[in-house]
């Protein structure tokens, strides 16, 4: 390597799955519940996601692809007592428990910010990159993802000399873990290839599971617990001096801020956060600056008078990706809704004229994802890799012009134009989905990661 610190931050975006639909499964996610039962467009959603991946690749950033789940999940339906052939299982579930079928058909794995938490080798005591799939215990439709997520991650990063894979934390509310949606890594990088220095890990939680005297939200659930965040930090062998824990404001959770990445985002030496994001906001800033060890750390705070919390949730301003470009500037990769929300557009127009590290704003259309409750940052998992690790990983999942073309052709071949919740009762959807995923595992060189490939 040219430098011990030479390492890059990859964005691994989730491919939108063939069963993308609006079932309104996510209590506490305003967009998800508001748009329940709308007509979804799986093909359009997947192509929008691919377009965003290609755009970041074209900027010179490292971009990868994460495969979706097998859905409908017939194996889970069988655990719930539905019997017969696969088609009979789906028909019975549709008749007897349609909401259970909808949960087992969700394409929510597209939001790979929730797939796992990752610590790069520069930060861990054993000098290896660590992966822990999120258990997503708060929502049934997501809690069934982690076994397949773990297999996909191992198929992507399968060299034991460089990568360590942990199982998800134990299921249940006490160790509810939502992955990187509540985790940010800060590092004093001066340029895009400078992510290999030791970083600061910022874990944000919604409540204490073992201390009922602590504040927590009342209307919507706090999905991430302090105890889960601590457990992941231990598993990843992080230096406690380089870890900061912060509690989300219970009030903003009750306003629809179900994950920290709906109210703040960080990159490099910058935290971009809403004024109401954290319970003890000034202390959080102090703790981050202290952990950063005297290096320059920037907080770009958005005032509640400039952008009300409701507008932040509506536009997903903070679910933008904050990235370091190849010229060293930082850019916000925002959803189109940021342009159509007046307070947010006005703020962003003002921001790029200010003396902050955020120099550019780029707008992308991910409307199909947004209507289901996930913006640009939900769609990606950040993984820092040095050059040796990049050479050791599965090369077939790295975005390039050829893969972009192949995946676009694959989506157009296999995905439906329109899907409603009623369509989930059609057994042929399972055949279509499995056919598509079987082909995808060959394109991405994943092997047999799906349950139907392993029976």
C-alpha cells in the first residue's frame, strides 16, 4: 500500500427486491404507515436504486451491491404452522393471516443501513474487519432477515485472515439492534483514500433496556438499546476511548425519527445534525470532540426554526448520504423530497454558501424507497476497506459499468411493473422471485445463500 492509512469507504447499496410493496408494516415510520396500500412499482424502485449506485460510482467513489432477501419467506410461514406445497402455504397464509404473509413478503432488506454494523480493521484490537448482522428485533418482518444477511456478508467478505463475522445479538427487546442506522464512524480524513486512520465510533440508542427509570419515548418504540450498542462495541474489540454513546431525544422518536439516521448523519470529521437530535445535545458534541483527540471536528447543526422536525422527517434531509468526494470536498446526496420541502430547500441553498466542510448538494430520485420510509442513507451500508482487504473480497459485488448494465437487464427481465399487497397471495410471485435470485447469486458470485438453494 502507498500508505498505512490508505483505505476507502465503500457504500454497499441494497438491491430492491422483487416483492417491493407498500404494506405499512413499520410502526413509528411515518412514511411507511402513511403510504400503506399504495400501488408499488418494484421494477422502477430497483432501477432507481441502481441509478443512485451508478451515480456515486461515476463520481469516483467505491460502490458495491448487497443482494436482497428471499421473499415471500415460505420457511418462516412453515414455522408458523402453514403446511402443504409452497403454493399452498402462500394461499393459506393469504386467506388466514394476510398481514403475516405481507410481513413475510417484505422487501425491507433494501435498506441495508440496517443490515449490520461494521468496524474496520484500523479500529479493532485484532486488526481485522468485524461484521455483526442486526437482529432488528423490534419489527417481525425485519427480525427474520439476519440469518440470510449473515450468509450474504460472508459470501462477500469470506477471507478469515481479514474478516470476522459475528452472529446477530440475541433476539428480544433488551438487545434490539438496528445496525448502522444508529452507528456512525468518524475519522480525521483529509481525502477520499484516507479512511484508514483509527476512527471514533458513535453509537446512538433510543432507550436503556435494563433501567426503566431512564427517559424513553411514549408514542413510538425505541428500537435500539444502549445495551445492544455496548455489546456490538465489545464484539468488535473497539477501544473504549474511541467509542461515544448518545441517547436519541425521546421527543423526536415520537415524531417519527425511528432511527438516528433520520435526524443526523456523519462522515469524516463532520456531524450534520438537527438541533433536537439528542437528549443531551451539548454533552454529545463535547464527548465526540474529546474522543476525536484534539483533531479538528465540525458540527453542522440545523436549527429547529430553520427546519422543523416534521420537515426533516418528511424530506429525509438527514437520511442523505454525507460523502467525501475524490477532490476532498464533502457532498450531501439528498432525496428529491429535499427540493420539494420549502424549508429544507431554503436551508440547503443557504448551506452551500457557508464556510462549512459541506460544499455540494446532489439530488437523486429514490421516490419508491422514500414512500416506504427509506431515503438514500437507508439504502447503503458503509464499509471501510484497505487495499489488501479490497483485493481479498468478492470482486463480483463491486459496482462498475458492466455490472450496472447486467443488473439493469436482470431487473427488467424479472421484476413486475406494479405490485399491490393483494398480489402477495399469488404463488407465482414466489417462483418469479426465486428465479431472479438464483440468477443473481450467479451474477454476484454468492453461492447458495438463500434458503431455497440450501434445502
